[in-house]
C-alpha cells in the first residue's frame, strides 16, 4: 500500500500548476506555491540561455506550470507565462504582439495594421546607440525640441514657418550695416 501512495504522489508531482511565491535574481531562482506546498528555490525556463540570452524574471503572483522529472519537486523547472484571472492577458486578438511592463510602458507590433508602437511611462527615456549609423526611410513627424551635435546636410528644400537664426542673426528680422540709398549693396547683417 505504501508503494501505491508513493507512486501516486510522484505522478501527481510530475506536472503541477502554481503561482510564483518568491523571486531570487542571483542565482536566478523562484519558489512556487502549488496547492498547500511551497517549493524550494527552482530555476525558471527562459526563452534563451546560451550565447544569446534573455533576462526576464517572473513576478510574484504569476501563474506557472511546474515540471518535476521523476515526480521530485526538488528537481522541478518552472515554466512561466500562463494567464490567470488574477493577471489576465494584455491583448485580445490575433496579429498583435504586445509587451506590457510593470510601469505601464508598452511595446507592440500589429501585423494586421502593419504598425509598430512603443509608448513609455511618464518620465521614460530612450537611448539608441548605433555607431555604424542609422538609416530611416519614410516621412518623419517630430514633436518637441530637437538638439543636434554635429553637421547636417540637407538635399532638398527646407521650409520654416517662423524664423531661422544662425549665429545670432535672424533670417526674417535682421537689420544690415552700411545701408545706403541707391544701387549699393548693404553691409553684413547685425546679430539680434
């Protein structure tokens, strides 16, 4: 009879649902609450863990599946990414790949609308470093101030609705020195 009870327990422990009870980042391990049991520290499954690696630790309360080879919970590995009533899905249709972060930031690609969107939480910043260069193809709409260090070459016309100021000289409102009546040319513009 004891053999049957032990075998039954091992079978029950092969695959179990649970929720993350605690997270440790170094080394990367989690504790899982499954039924009335809380496991010891166990590794979680990452999309990549070789030369290419992906770091994305689970969060407390996230629903998981616990796979335990031979039914031994101490040898278990945790598979994350099971939506629950407590933490529902952050999308509701095919063609949408969306990543929602704890601070409210969202990065998504909609393959139906062919649209890529990244919205950062208030105060969020973006840093893109590409020393080999960046090539943008398509129209650009920009809101906000623009600060550039370095030279700029424009092929085509530049339209400015208010003014252009170069070295303190307004293109629209600058006066000139040496102004004379007649056919003479005026002197250089005077800085504002």
